[in-house]
């Protein structure tokens, strides 16, 4: 049975390397049954220590596969199954090359869905690695910048491939960009009576007018004469287009700086 498991694991690894993620997902249920039959799905004193690393590698490929397939709940389930393997890292050899990456991806998943409390709970177990590990540091810095309102830094770190520590992290780019835009949109509603469309396009990191219009419609903002008026403002604000010019001028420098990123 172990020889069959090793052969199937090799097939899974080959499919993953070829980016055949749907094929990988189809292989995983049978592989997990075999792991259970060999008492390898959860590492126990009775488990075959020589095969525990193989079991861990199978589960790690499964977790990475589910990230690519955007099966977030299943990814979290696989990572929970990997947790006891990582607790026994000193016993299971060779060490994992994907452990820190997967933990960081879990943190990024929590951050992208705004599960901040759970993010910090998991972060408490990684205090020694938040600054030293490249993968762990990435979601930690994004969370700090989001809390600071440094959206330009988050935008650059999520949309420029040179800033992303591994390919899998880029898969969260769209979700994080939506988070940034909604945060800026909420702040703009509170701070301004109105914004010119051209300035809003820069501030919200849009390169396409149609995408901006879709965002404006979703937020239920009013557009009059190429200017956005926010819903909580009074009707009189619609008649005083120039009243906010001094405030808007203060945002132009910020918008021009963002042009170099966009």
C-alpha cells in the first residue's frame, strides 16, 4: 500500500507542477482515503514515521491546489489537517518547504475577508517570525498599512509582481484591491461633499472609466456634471459644486503620486 501511495503522490506532484489543478483536486479524495488507511491522515504514535513527510507533502499540495481553485473553505480545512504535522516538525523529516508559505496564505485569506480578530489570534503564535520570514511578513505588513490607511502601499504590494513573495499570493490581489477601494470610498463619503470624477478615478486606482462608473453605481453615489456627490450630503450640496474645491485641491498631490504606481 505504501508503494501505491508513493506512486500516487508522485502523480499528484507532477500534475501540480504542470498546473493541472482540477486534475489534482480529482486525485485528492482517494489519496486522503489511503492516508487514513495507513494511519497517516493524522500523525499518531502508531503512524509510520517514514511516511509522515509524504502524507504532509500530499496535504500541502492539496492546500495549494485549493488556493489556485479559490476554494477558500476547503483550503482552510486542509491547513487545519496540516497543523499537527507542523507541530511535529522536529520529528518529521525532511522539513517542509511550504509550511511558512501556507501559514502566510491563511493569514492573507483572513485579511482579504476582513476577519481581523482571527488574523491577530493566529498571528500571536508567530510573533518571532512576523519580521524575519518573507512569507509571514507579507500579510503582516499589508494589515499594518490597511490599518494606517496607507492604501498606496497596499496597492503596490498586491498589484506589482515584484512585491509579491510567491505566485499564490497574487491570487488575492483582486480581493485586496476591492478592500482598498471600499475603504477609500467610505472615507471619501465621510470627508467630502463631492469629488470630481477625474480625481476619484485616481484616488480609487481605476484605469478604466467603465469600471469607475460601475463602482459609483454600486456605492449609490450621484454623478452630476462629471462630479460625484455622496448620498449622505444634503440636496443643497448639489448646487454648490465649487464649495469643496479647496479640499479637493489637497487630494490632488496624493492622486498624482498614485499615477506613478497605477
